[in-house]
C-alpha cells in the first residue's frame, strides 16, 4: 500500500562554521535535533531540493548529509519517496541519554531496597584540577612530567602489542610489571617479596577496598590513624567495620589502649599522613608483635616515601615482618601522575589467591596496555630518572618554604614533619583556628587545609601546606600572604 506522505517537518539550523564541510555540518545539526526530540521519530524531513534552496547549497551536499544520517540509522527512505526519521533511533538502542521532549513531570522518589554498603558509602572527595597555586597539597608537579617520553614509550608498546596482551590479563597483573615492581620495591624500599606476591592495583584506593573486603565483616574492628587519610576512612567506613581511632605521637601511630581484637590496622609508618611523623623502630616492632599475637593484619601505606629529603629512606615495615602480617601498598599517583591509577599491593604468600579472587570478581584486572607502558617506562630507566629529578626540585621548593616560614611565620605557624613527601604540616599559634585561616586564605588566592579535616586526633589547630607542585616564586609570595592573614586573624582573636 502506498505510504501516505506526511507534511514535512520544518526546522532551522544555525549557520555552518567555516572550515567544516557543509554536508557534515548539516548532518550533525539534524542528528542533534533528532536526538533532542525537536524532530520526532517518524517525522518526514523536507526534500533535498527544498533544503538546498533554503540553505543555498547544492542538492548533492544535502543528499550527502542525508546519506550520512541514513548510514548511521537516524533516517530511512530514499530520494523520491521522502526521508523519514527512524522510529527507533540508534542512540535509543545504545541507551544513550536523550534530552526530554517536554519538561518532565516531577518524578516521585522511588523506593529502593539498597544494601547496607550503599547506605554507608560516601564518594571520595573530588580532586582539585585547576592549576596548582600555593599551597596545593597531595599533588606532584604535573607540569614537569615528561609527557613526550611517556608518549614515546606508549607508542612503542602499542606498535609492538601482542595478541596475548590484547586478549585477557591475570588478576594479579602483568607479569613483567610485577617482576619490575618486585625488584624496585626490594632495592628501593627494603620490601621482602617475590613477583608472585605483587598485585597490580588501581591505586592505593583499590588496595584499601580489597583489604576491607577480604579481611573485615560488618562490626569487625579496624584501626585507623587519627588524624589520618580520608580515603582510608571512606573505604573502611563503607565496609561496616567499627573504626578504632589511633592517636599519633612523635613515634607514629600508638597501639590501642583497650582494643585487642582488631582485624586490620591501616597506617603510614614512613611519613604519617598528615602529620609527617616517621614511625620509630621500637614502635614498628611493637606493632608487628601486636598484630602477630592478635591475628591482625597491618596495611602499610607507603604513599610518598620516595621523596625523602632528610637522612636515608626508611625501609618499609614490611621488610621487618617475619610472620606474614603486613600488606604493603603504594601508588604511582604521586611518583608519576594521579590519573594513571596504578599502584601495587604486596601480599603475604598465603593471601595471594584470595586477593586475586576478590580482584577477579570486580574489575578482573588492571588494563594490560597501561601496565605494559608503565613496565617499559620503569625498565628503560625513565621512572628512576624522573623520581630523582623530582626529588631535587621538591627539595628546593621545600627549602624555600622552610626558610621563608622561619622568617615570616615564626610565632604564627610552627612547621613540622617536612622530612619527606609533597607537603608538610604546621601548628597554628596564638589561638588561630584552621578553618578560619583556610577561608581567609581562599579569599587571597592561596590554599591551605586545616588539619581538623583529617580527624580530631591532632588536638591542636594546624594546617597542611603543599610545596611540591608550587613554583618557588609562588611559595615566596604565598608565605608572605599567609603571614599577613595570620597576623590579621591573630589580632582579631585577641
Ligand atoms: C595517605 C595517602 N595514601 C594514598 C594516596 C594515593 O592513593 P591513590 O593511589 O588511590 O591515588 C594518597 C593520595 O593523596 C594519600 O594521601
């Protein structure tokens, strides 16, 4: 039966941009209008002749635009019988979100039966992505990352990619990378391991999540440093475990006074986050003994100890472990760049299989091509060179911060824990309040983090100040600005 011709749907599109072929401009403008619902499924489009006249193009251009839409499945029909918008659009099949046709009626909040985990889980605080200013914390100097070298290594890896690498990977990670990591961690960090114990993870955060899932049931106790790392509080909080707060003193995290039955302890012995204390040998041995006797595991987060500026790097706690109680984790987020999302987790031999199983049922494994690039970047010596170069630059920036702080911040902020890492902490003097300082600093284009945001265990008001990502000129200016803010606030509080 001949189809009854419907009236053509009128539409107008914005003028074409210079430099883009006219047919491509028209096809993408029509596609957008179809997807936004302004031209409905089933609607007939004006004829190619009409459109050619309306927009001043040749019919061939309009036919080419329609052909492109036909090939993508947005329209059907042919020259002569009319061109119609397909009743089922390709993006609908692909479940792509489309703008509503008309203002949607307000939806009632659906009743959902979600898990306890879903009720407890909180999003990881989003990172700041604007260019670094004084005193941005927790980020490396990304402007100094050797992007061209990384691109060269990545290009070579992809040119030589094997079918095996494109196929599927091992839950523990790409073996050549695990071998390189085992060698590096043994020599640089004093870790005792073989490649069979090394798992490649998507950053420390995944190591925290896996450790929580493997070692904790709801209601079990997990000990966390207070003040401590927010990412750990989020991961363990979501697990439903009971969090036991550990005080931190000049020797590092203190053993809990009463709790004897914790299943897991998370700590940052090389450079306590955020106070910067290095754990003493006596305290390390006491923790290992405590964990061994109580059947607990220690998760050692070695997040930034590659950047040590005073004395020799402290070997990992894991290297002292004779009973297989330590899980050791670290990340390339600070040594290379945060969006890489690659890190490692070194496991006691008897826990390798269960961790591999836990990983295999979530993300299966970390993408193999990314692991292959990192592996070559390490094997070719670029990683070692980059870390050495950054250590020098960070040492210089740290030196500027400490010298200027001596001169301008004395009596206002007492810097502490600047022996390693990308940032330091300072204790506020003269009754100054960290939140008030952070607010005033934000108004003067500098940033500081009050230590109170990392927990209430500091018992004193303080600030975290980053230096690694900040150029020396900006540190000089930032210290002077901070000094005037602190002076003004101190005057007001008296
Ligand atoms: C204490 C601590 N651990 C680990 C990390 C890195 O975690 P990820 O590898 O998940 O980025 C950070 C980053 O700021 C940190 O501060």
